[in-house]
């Protein structure tokens, strides 16, 4: 019983150490005695004896030991581990550099890639018209730029450019601090050298690998090139938006002049574009570009690159992007120049300067003439597109407008669109007749004709009976043209058209007389040039010379022609006949004060194409109007809208040019009086006599003749006919009896066509 009373149940000791103990006393008894302890019952000298042990007394709590000051994890430990981590970090970064450097080409073979060549296209007077090439502008030297231009880029993109060695740790740290604190927006730590390395050698992807390679290449660039060389490379390679690479291209694109002429405010805009070229383009976002430019100017002033007065002036007069002049038709001509360069000089491996035959003023007048005519009347007449080509009589292209607006459509209708010329093709038919033995005074019947089932008729469905060839061409009588074509032979007509300058394939059938085979505006205008120059075939050309950017000439055009293609007497006859077209025929609205011009209208079936090609000894110009989808217009004919465009253009082109007569040769009309005193009497007297053959009763009045201004409507295209068989899509119609027009019909015609 005594042992049971002494027994104690297990419990958690009060010292909180979590040990499960039976009796703390036993635990103490099991411990060895400490050195220097007195035996029980005795006390050490000078010390009081400990109280006697009581088995029932609670155990004493052990006190936790205090950590010593300056232990392993104190300040010394922090320094130690920081040093260790720094060493291992440096080793890791070095390993990454070595790994990514191994992915690059060997340094000894590394070279700055050659800049894509630029093609500067100049007008005949040396004015810059356009730049072509991947960069959009020529390379410039740093010494040729105003000092504040490169400094603007340094101030806003890399203030420590001249003090770092390609990678700027201080700049990186500053950018990280600003990004973490949110002050000043997101900042980048790339130097100008790193940006150049990225543009020269790397892609635009944002990866750690690319950043490592960028840093390696930046160090290589700094080792190989001077700071000024790096800055010059940078300014000529970076992207400025809108397809412009390099500061020269950007200055031309946004301000209309070279980088050497930029103002301080303009330089600030260009430097500001580096942050977001597309978003901050001054022609799209003028407010954003101005705000960013102000930041650039402020940075330049803070860095001491400009004075406070210069900064105030630039901030007070921000730069404005130029507005595009007109519809950009000069780009049609520039594209044609690029096409011709392939055949002229072959591959281009350096910057070149191309001098052309183009006249900037005439180009703008031609563009404006078409654009305003279509803006004013296009919707009413259901016509959406137009083209204009102007050559001087030796074949030099002075203006080439390939469409209404280059930004909306880059397809060049002047050189690439093949359309039916309608009656504008008839001069080649009548020239074939003259070479076959006819003359302008030859009389042929204007009446119904049947060519193996095909019955072409005049637009008015009226006939004049016997008429001279001159009158038939002036009034664009279809039946007479078909008769002359058959008399001379369709093959002869095709041969003459090709001889004069038409390059497209032509079908030698009866309907060729009505212009059913397709040609381009440039071809047709080229083929009219021999009438203006006295019978010499020309080669249309737009390039005069080509030289390198350094001034070395690599091409110069030498005068060349196709030789005589029309005998002088036939030139005189044709000019007499086509002058009558403007005097009394379908092109009477073609006004050119002080000049005796000649030409021919043309309208294809269902009014799908409307043409007028006219000329003086100074210039040959042709106008086409229609729709790209070949849909019919609302009665646009060669005698209305195209004549109006042509007149406006030619009036401007002949301002200040001394008047001259067309080549007349030795031929003169038999109806002309013999006592002419003027040296051009054979032409002038012809119009004063106005001979008329015997005509059927109730001959139409002059106003009725005006309706025949639309009598040049050609039937559909014909292919593969044999023995002059007519095409299936040309309807055979029985001619209606002639009747006089009602007053209402006259008024409608006058309202629509001004005739």
C-alpha cells in the first residue's frame, strides 16, 4: 500500500517542453553530479545551503538560453552570403552570355549588313518626286545633319550614350526603379547601341535570349565602331513609321524635305517617334506627336544640348506634318519608273538617283483634272475611274496618271489596263485607206452595210449618204469606217497600228475598224505621236539618266526612234482630217485657244469606255474614263467628260508656249482656194470652204450632227473570226428610217453632252 501511495501518474511537465515524465525527481537523480558541487548536507564556504529537497515539490523550470550577439546570421552573415550569391550570380550570367554568344555567328565573321538601296526619282528639272526601295530614303552622313537632330535622339533615348560601353547598368537600374515605383511610366533600359544591334541583327521578339544577344552585339559594335559611327548607323536604320526607314526617309515622309533641312521642332518630333512609330506619327496623331516632342525638347534643354531660348521657340511653334498633295498620282509614275529600271540597268545594289522626263506641274494638273471631273460628275454619269497620259512628240512621258487616287488603288490603268478604244482607233483605219490610195476628199456612202450578217450602224441610227472621209472621221460615222477598213484590209489596219506604236495583240477582222481589240492608254497615245511629229515612230520613255548617290553616271538615254512610220503627205492628210474633229466633229468641246489641235474621240459598246486622244506639235495627251469592273457608264462618251478633262489639262500645259502648226506636208484639199497667203493655208482654208457632197433630202442640222458625237460606239470584242465574220455578241439591227429629232430629244442631248 505504501508503494501505491508513492506512485505518481504521468503528466505534462510544467516547463512546457512537451516531455512526458513519470517523476521529475527520478530524472534529477539520474543526472550526474556537477563538478564543484558540495556533498548533500554541506554547504560551500560563504554560501548558504540549498533548501532540502522535497519529493512533493514541483519541478523547477529550465530557462532557455539566450542567443549570443553577433551570431552566424547577423550582419557578418549577410555580407558573407551576399558575396557568395554575387559570385555565383556572376558565374551564372557569364555562363548565359557564353551560351547565347555561341548561338551567334563567329565574331570575326560578323559584319554590319548592307543597307537596302534607295532609288530617288527626280523630275526633269531635278525636283525630288518620290523615293523607292525598302528604306524609303537615302542614307545621310552625320556631318550633314543639323547638330540638334542627333542630340535629340541622345537626349530622349540614351542620355549616357557617350559615356557607357554599349550596355548601361546605371540606365538599366534607373529604368527598373522608375518601373517599380510607377514614376514616369514604363521605361526601357536599352541603349542606342543595343537598339541598333537589334535592328541590324536580331528579330523584334521580347525574350531573355534576345536581350542577351542584344547586349553581346552592342559590346561588339562599341568595340568595332566609334560613337559617331554608331549614331550615324542608328539614324539611317531605325524605323520611323509609315514605311520610312532612316531619318532622311522620315523627314521626306512627314515634312516634305530632307533631314538636313529639319527644324528643331521637327527634329524633336522625329526623335519622339522612337517610343511608338505608328502611334505617334504626326500625320495620324498630331496631338500625341506634339506632346512627345515637347518631352524631347525639355530633355535636350536639361542635358544642355540647346539653350533655354531655343527650347521656348520650339515649344511655342510645334512642327506640323505636311499634307499629301492631291491624290498621290505621282506614285503611279514612280511605280512605272521602277518597272522600267529592271530593263534599263538590271539589279540595283546601291543608292541611285533617277532623272525622269516627268513634269511635276503637269502631273499635278493631270491628277487634278481627273479627280475634280470625277468628283463633280462621276456619280451622275456612273463613272468611277480615269487615266491620263501625256507625251511630247518624241515620246518623253510628261505626265502619267494611273487612277483617281493612288491610296485607294495602286493599279496603274494608264500602262496596264487594256480597254476597247472604240472610235479612237479609227485614225489607223483611215490611214490604211490613205495608203491604199484614198484621200480626205474621197467620198464614201454612209448607209446600211451588211458584212455576212453583221450590220454595224451609227450611234444615231441615221445616215448621211455620200460623205467625204474627212467628214466621216470628224462625225465618227461607223459605216464609212467599216467600208474603208474592208477596202484597205483588216490586216493592213492591224499592221499600221502596230507600226505606229500599239503593242497589244489586235484581231484582223471587220470590227477592228470600230476599235474592238483592247489597248492600253499609253499604247494609244504613243501611236498618235507620229501624227504630231511629222511621221516618226517613237518609243515612250520616262528615264533620262541614272547615277549613283556619289554622282557616277551609270546610264544615259540616247535619242532613238522607230524611224519614219508615216509618209509626210499622209501625215498632212491625217492632221487635216483630225483637226476637223475638233472644229466641227465629235470633239467640238475641246477648246485650246491659240492652237490648232487635232484628235479623235472614242466610246466602246454600252458606254463602257470613253476616250479622247488629242495633240498639238507640243504635246500628245490621251484621257480614258470608265469603271474597273467594265460595267456600263451612264452615257459617258468620248465627246463629253474626256474632252473636258483633256481641255483643262492642255490649256495648262500650253501656257507660255509659242503657238505652232501641225505638220502639213505638201498635200492640200482640192476644195481649198488657190490664192491662200498663209503658210498654213492648206489647213486653214479647208475649214473655211467646208465642202459638202450631194446629200440626201432633209439633211440633219448642225445640232443633229451633234448627236453623232456619240456615233463612235463600238461593238463587243471579237476574237478568232475568219473571212471577216462578225462577232456573235454584236446585234444585227435593221436601220430605222431617218426622222428629225424632237425638241425634247434635243434638249436632253444638250443637257447631257453639251452639244
